[in-house]
């Protein structure tokens, strides 16, 4: 995750908009993903405005605007994917891979573009724009559609669920989108200033351009508005992506996961080798207990209490560590009875009982092949699967769909009705 974990935190709407502007200023890929679609949209809107002013048919220009709006939906999806990978992914992807991902989601993006357009138009008509403060969760719609989750028709509800508490910031981000008006005013003022400097300082004849770029020309005003809309596209993509990430931070704790991923990893050089060496040494029987010392103690005990021979408690090199520890405790008990209590008879009885347990452990360790034992266990009646009872009813086809079952039931009922009719001719 290339972004710093401190950057992933719940933000206010102002901080989100500021972060979107800074992200657009530092990422060139988002401009490369959105500017071609913006140019197509500006050209189609200019063609439509000119056709409306000259009284020409509007069917073809409107079709070009619709196609440009579809291209704009693909570019928004590509830009959201590009920014999401740049923030949350291991590295920033290329514009080509982002467009490939958007083309894979093309049906959802195009359907979402139509839904968003109708929803925004309804908000403008029925609420005079005030509904944008309350119905604004679809601001991150293209970023949500690129995730491929949920139904496209229920995209607004899915966006609201993914945003969670962050959907309150979406309305304010829509309000901050009014900065496009400032961009329109700057474009109009800059154009007028450039034409004025060209005509007065350099003596160029720019009368036609001055008349065309006048505020009284509706075609020019519409074109500038479309240009400002296109130049604001990267900010929309960045706002949608950051808003969706803010919702994940508030609900899923993405900031905590990023902090954990960015913690320095422990080195596995000396510490791991030392731990592995100690584990290997403690697992060896020769390092578990001094078996030679135990044998000497057993021989001394046998000579003191006049046993026939020293008992064999299985203290060979193949003895397990747990077995050696148990023998060590048993020998200590025998020494306490023989030396402290001076009762060799009790020690001999305890030794006889202990040898019985040792013989049982040896018999259990030298049993037959474990595979044969498992086979015997599985051959018991409780593990034998009972044969299915034979029935005359045909087994339904598991691959049959609900439509096939419905048609089959209808045909069976129709056949029973046909064969059981009482008024059929004899």
C-alpha cells in the first residue's frame, strides 16, 4: 500500500475536496484517462448548440452527445480504478490497463450513466437542486460500479451501504462542485483578456473572435460550460474514489489495516536460527535427561535392596523425552522409599507395579500396523454406510432448472387429466 497510513483517516468534506484537488495535481494518469472523453464531450455539445442556433435537425447531434456521454462513463470508471489502485494498491496501474478494466465493466457503467443522468434530472426538476444535499450517495457511483458488487439497478442503495456514515459528506462535495462556476468565469475572463491584449498590444484584427466569444453568444457560453465540465472530470473521479475509501475507513478500518501492513517486519536471521536450534536440541532424547545417571541410580538401588537384577525400564537411545522424565520421577520415588523410609519391601512392591505399566506401554508401542488398526475401526457397523433403499420413484435430475421442472409437472398433470376424463369416447 503506497499511501501513508496517516493519510487514511476519517475526513471532513472540506478535507476530502482538498485531498481530491491535491491528488489530481500529483497524478498525471487521471488526466490522461479523462481528457480524451472530455474533448469528445465538448465537441459534441458544441455541435448540438450550433445546430440548435442555426435551426438544423437535432437528431444526429443529440446522438453524438449520447455517445460522448457513454465514453465519459467509461473514462470515469477507468479514472476511478486508476486512482483506487494508486492509493490502495501496490503500484499505480497504466492508463491502458485501467481502460481495459473499464471495458470489462462497460454494461454496468453505461447503465449506471443512464440511471445517474435521470436521477440528477429528477432532482433538478422536482427539488430545484436542493435534493443534492440529501440524495447524493451516487456521487461515488462509478467507483462502486468498478468494484463489480451489487445490482446495477439498485446502485444507489448499494452506494449508500458502502459509504455508511460518509454519505453525509457526499452532499457537501456536490455543493463544492459549484467551483465549476468559478472555472467558467476564469475561462471567460482569460479569453477576453487574451483577445484584448492581441488587438491592442499587437495590433491583430480579432473583431470576429471578439464577437464570437462575447457573453451574448449562447454557443460560446455553452461551449465554455462544457469545457469547464470536462476539466472538472478528474476532480469528480478523485472525489468519488476518496469518498468510497473514507466509507471503508469508517466501516472496515482500512486505516488500521494499512498501519499494520506498514509496520517494520522482524528479521529472521539470528533469532529464528537460535530458536530452531533449541527446538532441535530439546527434541532429541539424549538431551532430555541424563539416562546414564538414571541407570547408575537403578543399579545402586538394586544392590542396596538386594534385588535380583537391575530393572529394565526402557532407557535406551530411542526413548522419548516424556518417557525419560516419567522414569526419573519413578526412580526418585523408589529412592525415597528405600533410603528415607528404609522400606525396601515397599520399594519392591512399587517397582513391581511400575514394571507392569512399563510392559503395557511397550505392548501398546509395538502393536500392529496402524493402517490395519484404522481399517478395523472403520469396518465397525457404525461406520458402514447403509445401502440406499430401493424406490420406484425416479430420481430428479439435479441439473434440471426450475423452468424444466415446471413444464414437466404441467405435462404430467395434463396427461393425468386427459387419461382420467369420464366423458371421453369409448
